[in-house]
C-alpha cells in the first residue's frame, strides 16, 4: 500500500499545513469548561473522535455536552506519516508495550527520587516536573517536540527513537543507583555500629586513651557491659571473678537506657578465666583493643563516606529530576502516537479527527461516561456502551481492558503518592 499524507483541518474546517497547525493554542479558551482546581482529579482521559464535520467543531460540541463535569483541552497531534495498514496494525501492538514500559520507567525514577530525598520526601511532588512546569500543565499544553521526534520520519522510526532514549536512561539509572546505594549502605552500616545497644555498637567513640592500661607487658584493660539493674552486683563482684584483678580499677565510662559500660584492669594471663566467670554472672566482656590509629581511621572513613554522600546527593537529584522530565514527556508522546494510530485504524482516511484531553471533576466519572456514550455510541454502529470482552480487532491493544466506541487512553499523573 502507498504512503498516505495526513490532512489536518483548522478550526474553520480549512485544510492547513503543519506550520499553521503548530501555531494553534493547545489550551482551550475560557469557553472550554473551566472549574475550581480543587475539584479536579489527577486522572486524565485522552480520547479522540472524528471531525464532524471538522476537528474544531467536534471539540466545541464535546465541551457543550460536558459542561460542569469535566475540564477539556485540545490535544493536537501534528502531521504524521500514516504509512500502510500493516505497519499501523503492527505499531498498535508495539506502542501498547512501549506505553507500559515508559510509564513504568517514570514511576521507577519517581520512586527512586523519593528514596534519595529521604526525610525531604514530602518535597517529591514539587520536584516532579516536565519541561520545567507541573505535569498537568505540560499535559494540557502538550506540543509535539519536533526536534526530538521529527515528524518527517516514519512512525516506526519515531517509536524506535523513544524506545532507545528511554532504554538509555534506564541503563544510566541502574548504574547511578547501584553506585549511590552502595555508598549509602556502607555509610548506614558504619552509622549503625556507632549507635544502638552497648552490646553491639562500636565503642571507639566512647573511650579515651586514659581509660586503658597501655604499653604494659603484663596488664590489660577489658570493657564490660552491665545491665543497669545489675550495676551494684558488678561493683561487688568484679574484683573476685578471677585472681590478679587490679583492685578498685573498674570505672564507669558510659551509660544508656539499658546498660552501663565499665573498665576493669587485670593481668593478661587471667583474661580467659575472667571472661568465663563474667559470662556466668551475666556480665558481657566486649572484644575491644585500644588502637588509636585504627580508631582515627574508622572515624575518618565515616566522615569520608558522609562527605561523599553529600557530594553525590545534589548531582543525583538533578539527574533524576531531568530524566524524569524526559521520560514523562516521552510517555506523553507515546500516548499521542497511540491516539493517532488508533484513530486512523478506527475512523479511516482522510485523517480528520480531534484528540481531546478530558479531566473529570470529582465524582463525575460515571456521568461523563454516559455523556460520551451518548455522543459517540454511533461510531461502531452499535448502541452498546463499554465492553470488557477480549476483542480481536486489527490494531487494537485493549485485551482485558474496556473498549469504548471512541479512542480512549487513561493518563494518571500522580507519581508522588504512588511511589
């Protein structure tokens, strides 16, 4: 089959070229169903219907029919190359899979950005933008990106461009996430060791050199963890747990809500015996050797990891914000391609349809469906409304989904509450 040129009609029904088409405003004027934003949901319905008799009048009639139940915007799609019927049918299936993949990537980036923000996660929504504006604004003012996705290219080529773009971002995300998560995990491991119970935590930041007997051939100092309720028991028993314990050598150097940390000095030759008898009395001797160089190195490692994390945080957040925007915009272009392909398959040639973005007001979805059924129920020659039957229609990728007489794709932009 020969390639067929797309024909686009302006608001007066006159055939126009791409340059003129791109000059039309994407956001409808005041007559296009406006309402208080607090009553609007984050759910959008992207639909298309044939020009009857032209695209603009189709949109005007939709607005008249849906007054007070939805906010509507034109969703204009440029002069794309139609191609052959076989290509369109194949693309319909491919675009369905690409749609799912790109949306999942947007959620993956949003979710990871929320993780990276940590205690600032409440600011996630304000960091999820598209081309520098809120997601809803970008969607309602959608304009095809001619530079990224040249409309002179066949539809299959445009689809491949988007697929490669998002796949590259996916690969970069895995690399950056692995590096940052490794750094974060190492830091958290050291931080956990520096806090928590005296039975497990790192003791290096609690002790001083003067707490220990050092440079002695015969004597050493142990660190013993005692339950707070057994402190008196420790004081009365520690000198008798083994021979050759230095009298009055025990000193409390730290206390938390559950335990106290004591030192005790003794001869090295009785250390094993002392540990045994301490355990029998439910006193815990920690394995610890005072080494100033190692303690300094450990503190330096913790400080270094904290500094590295802080250094990587800013660039990573910027990368995630930029690439969420890129993926979200790519996703909306995939939706535009799906509407175009499905509209040509359903409504035929010459191309004369209007893409329309509908944002239902709260608690109006059922009524809105009824209105759309009344307006477009005749398009497939039946009076049946939505069907949940698995359909085998060339180019249709709505298996296990509801089928409507008009082209319909849902768009949910609440990425911040669903991460």
